[in-house]
C-alpha cells in the first residue's frame, strides 16, 4: 500500500475518500458517457436521454451509500462465469 502524508499523520490510501466526478466514480461516468453518445448521436434515439438520466441518478444513489458499489456491481456483471463439470 502507498502511504500518504495527510495532516502530519501517515494515512493509508484505502482510508482516504474516493475521488468522484459529479458524484459518480469515473468508471460509471465513462459508461454513462459512452451510452449517451452511442444512443443519442449514432442511433438518434433522443428518448433514451430519460434512461441515461435515470441511470445517472441510480449510480449516484448507489455511490451515496457505498463509494465502491458501482465498481463491485460492474465486476459482478462482467466477471466470467466458471462452471465446474
């Protein structure tokens, strides 16, 4: 772990609050940005803007309780399933 100097006390990086952009982790914000560009500009589905706003509010709600919840959720969805025969 990397130690950081914080108020004359050494604090581990894992104990510091996470950097959020617009109240959402960077991974979530990047996902929202990609989806919005994809649906709004490529397919001209302007009604999907409502879905994108709802997705942002949902991610903001998840982040308010736990700052790592969005990352855990994405890791759970994207993780490859391993089936043992």
